[in-house]
């Protein structure tokens, strides 16, 4: 049996765990700037890993300690999360990796988003009456896009890594084969999603005991089928996943239940290296994810609008600051609904959306004192200068590389369907397409023609892995899960650091707000004062308090030190450095 956390005996600093284990070690280095702060990030000088699961952090940190770089550690973390956090870590899904390579002096975005199968059609999720059938797009075999994770991680390793795929998968195989101790969060998640998972025998046998009972905190959770799949990939490379036995098992699953993914779809899948969206905010350079994600475009667009105000002077989470943020967010999400989609299929006016000039124009529509009703906001006209459950981790190494990776199977446990014999869950990412223009998806996001279902197309995402640089050096590495809230969560951590001067732990932990144009409401977390809420209501905003948003695992690099901020919204998240 693996001994959780036994690695944290040296100078590594760590603090976590919803009641399971608590380790508080002496930080390796102290930094005077943090004296007297209310919250403290983990501090280190030679490498930092922040993931949503302590065992993935452990696997990745070991790679850094053995001299591997951030990309090696990232691929190791991603495979480990696929074992320890099956609700979102995945090999049956896809995602985006933004990486800054010191050696190659470039920031690139690896797009390993799932693709629609070649037999997908624009009306595949419409019922006989022409209405969107969300059961089909979320909980059937039709919901799955062709998985991209294995190919994307392998590409990252091949181009930017220094270890072999076998080395990167080894810790994941061990975790799957020998098992790991169930945490309260893991146990609770499976209880909450029992209905979805128990619809399928292939899922039931993995996630529930032989008598149908629950895994409780403290139990050992072993995944033999997944271990075998990972061993096959380790032995034969990604070809095995896309053309070998794993592909055959996935396609057999499709054939048995009316899914569309074929052997050709698997064989033809390839990840793409893209140019990140780039912007500038108060002297910092922002690099974030390009389409098929809307994340980078709108993080930059909202920052551009807000740059015209004295946000720092208005104060953190004051009514005035939140008012301005909400007004900027509304306009960005309205544009998202019309213009964003897979750039391989549609022209996205990216330059226009992210231009300072367009932001100036949108800012003129914002009333400093009164909320603009969303129904009066239409998608704008950016100049055509040219055409809930996801998981994020951030890693930096001593060589100057940084990785910001967000990947997903969409919902918690994706479609709920495990590929029989292969032991991993299928994504339900097809629901991120607009099944019917004007009908919201699971996150209440509206989409248009640009994001309609088409064969081999990538569905629009909000995932926003982001790297912020100052004077050419990595400054902030951040990103989050959270569906439509990903963009605004990422935005707020950037603002909390740049505008409000918070350290990275405080920036990550601070209460968040969100507006996505429709519904016309500001969603808030607990922690805003009643008079802030009253101030917003007096300006005409509807304010609703809902559950927490995002889980943003972030790193700040400053003056030769690395500061890790794990999001307290995830009880298993861990920042650890060396
Ligand atoms: N599935 C959520 C997203 O990609 O935005």
C-alpha cells in the first residue's frame, strides 16, 4: 500500500487535507515579504507543483527532484490525476496545456481538446420535435468526443520533455495497481453521482464494491482495468491507445450502445500546437488559451476593459469594483455567444475581441453607477481585423520552464460511462457544442452557429490555462476548473495579484464573483459583506449567492522565489516545492 504524504519529511512545505491528513512542515525558505500576512503560500526556490490531488503533486515533485523539467512533471501529474481523481483527471477526455519553454524561448499552447466523431451532425442532439435533448448530449455514448489527452501529453513530452512516456506513466500505474487511500471527497463524490454511474455495469464494477456498497474514507481503492490500460500505453506508446486494444475496447463500447466514435476517428486524432492568445495588462504580458477555447480571448478582453479604471483604488471586492467587473464580464460573454468556436472551422475575430480599441469602445457603454440590463446588451461588433468538472495544475521548474494545464471530461465523472475492459470514463464534451443555437448548455452558456456540431470539429471550451510574464520572465502560472466560471476565476486571481497586491495564497482563496451575461445576475461566493451586496443592488444588479466557484491551482514567481497557492476549495489540493 502506498503511504500517502510520506515524501513530505524534508524541507518541503505543505498544508492540506479535508480532515484526512495534515502535514505542516517547516518551509524551506522564508521570504520577508510574507511576514505578517494572513495567508501563506508554500515557498520554494527550485521547483513548485500545485495540483488538486496530493498524490499527483507527490508524483510530479519526485520528477523535479530527479532533475526532470516542468513538462516531465506535468505529464506525470496528468497521468497520476487520471488515477487518483477519476471525476476529472482523465485519459478519456481532453484539454489544453500552455507551456513556457526557457530553452526554446517560446510560449505555446498544446490543444488536445476532444473532437467530434466523423459521423457527427449538426442535428444529432435534437429530438423529433427539433428540441435539444440534453440526455443525449450529456449521458449517452453520443456525448463522447474523441479523447485527446494521451496524444496531447505524449506530444508535450516528445517536444519539450526529457523523460520517456514510460517513466511519466509509471507512478500512475503504481497508483492504479496498488491502490490509494480513499479521501472523504472521493467517497462523497461517488455517493453523489451514484445514479449516473450505476446506470452502467462497466462503471458500477469500478466505482462501487462487489456488493454495490460504497468506498468509505480510509478504504483502499484499486483500479486493475485502468492499470492494464496504462501498462499497454506504457509498453506500446500512444499508438496502442489510438489503434490498439484500448481503441478496440472503446469502439466496441460505442458499437454496443449506439455511439459514433470509430477506429478511424481514433487513428485520425491529433493534437495541435497553437499560438496562445496574448494581451497586456498594466505592464504584464498575459498568455492564455486560444480557440477552441474562449478562455484566453475573454480573459484578455475583460482585462482590457478594466485597465481603463483605477481598480486598485476602488478596492478589492468593493461594490464599485465588482460593478465594473460584472459590466465587463457581461459584454465579453455576450461576444462569446456569437463569435467563438473552433478556428479550424470558423473565423474568430480574435484580434478584434482582444484589441484595446474595442475595449475602449465597450468601456464607453458602461455606466459607472448603474448596471446595464443584459437584455439590452447584444454581442458587439469587434472589428474583423482577421478573422463541473475539470481540473487544473501549475508547475514551474528551476530551469525557467512553466506549465499551466487544464483538462477535463466535462461533468464530474463525465458521461458516467466507463469503457468496459479499459477502466476509464468517457467524456461528455459534446454538450459543449451548441446543440441548438440559442439554447443554453449545462453551464447556462449560449452558443451560436460558430459552435454548432460538425464532424471532426472541436467543441468550444472555457478552459483558460494562463501564464503571466513580467519583463519576459514567468510571473504567474494559473488556471481553474469550473465550466463557464473558469474565465472569471482566472481573471480574478490575475487582478487580485496585479491590482490588489495579494500574495498568491490570498489571491486564490479570496471570495469570487461571476457574471456571464445570461442569466442577468452576479453570482457570489460566501464572504462578501452585506453592504457590498446592498451597494450592488442599489446599482441595479441582481446578486445571488451559490456554491463556491473554481479550484485555481496557482504559482507566483518573484525575485528568484516560487510561491504556490493551492485552492482551499479542494480539500485534496496540495502545493509543494523543493
Ligand atoms: N467542459 C468545460 C469546458 O471545456 O469549458
